[in-house]
């Protein structure tokens, strides 16, 4: 097996064939705990959700692989000139400092396509330190604390170079 370095990590957009790996990752306890909707996801709802997102021109899901092993995802939802970003990494690949490089690669790929997006927004729970550190590392700045569904989230911004 090649070394776990950035050069050996492959990024590509998700397709419907990825439904199972995305389903497992999305139902991981830490992923659910840190999401806005913490309920477990049902398979049928997941497949319908993925079908809709794959054809949508406002939604981009990037998957990362190392030697054919699924590492995680970075996804974007466009709302006008802003895009909301989120990241999740498969349990076995956490703690290996992959989050920041994955964010960078994901953002780079996304901004090549989403030319009108001026700002990328991340909502992170204040206790989610590994996520906060990773977003800070790639240039996101704290904007404000906000309540979503009665849960406290920190809102972070990254201003896109596309806006210059
Ligand atoms: C958030 C997530 C993507 C971060 O990835 P990760 O593999 O755990 O983190 P990394 O190994 O890349 O480390 C990122 C930084 O956080 C630090 N860190 C890791 N775990 C930590 C912890 N429990 N407390 C504080 N810092 C921590 C690391 O030391 C590193 O900082 P450094 O480079 O300054 O030393 C991953 O934990 C995950 O998928 N979590 C579940 C889903 C989630 O929370 N998504 C984010 C929603 S906004």
C-alpha cells in the first residue's frame, strides 16, 4: 500500500453508486452528533436525498479515497452567492491531520466550478475543536454564534478569491 500522503489521495464527485458508503458515514455517531439534524438517517430517505442532490446544480459532494478506501467527504450547498460547507471523515481515518488538506482540495475543486460563489460558510458546534482547528487552518474566520434548531453553532466565513 502506498504511503498516506496527499498525493496518494484521490478526490472525485459523488454518484448514486456511492449511496452505501455515504449512508454509513452519515450515520456514524460523531457525524450525527455534530450535524444540525442529529436523528439517524433511514436508507430510503438517504437514497432519495442523494438522487436529488446529485442532479441539483446547487449541491456538490466530493469524496476522498486512499488506495480505494473511502476516507470522507466535503460537501457544498449553494445559496445565492454563498455556499455552506461541511466535512466528515470515516472513523478509522480521523486524527491523521487529513481534515485541513481535504478542505483545501474540496474548496479548490468547488470554486473552479462555482464561479459565482463569493463566500463559503461553515456552521460548527463550539465544542467541535478538531473541526474548528481545521477550518481555521484553511483560512476560515469566526463571524458569530447563532442558534439553529435550538442548538448553538459558531458561524465561520471564508471569502472566495472569485469575489475579487
Ligand atoms: C471534524 C473532522 C472532519 C476533523 O477531522 P480529524 O481527522 O478528526 O482531525 P485532524 O486529524 O485533521 O486534526 C485537526 C486538528 O484538530 C486537532 N484535534 C483532533 N482531535 C481533537 C480534539 N478532540 N480536541 C482538540 N483538538 C483536536 C488536531 O490536533 C489538529 O490540530 P493541529 O493540526 O493544530 O494539531 C472529523 O473529526 C469528523 O469527521 N468528525 C465528525 C463529523 C464532524 O464533526 N464534521 C464537522 C462538522 S462542522
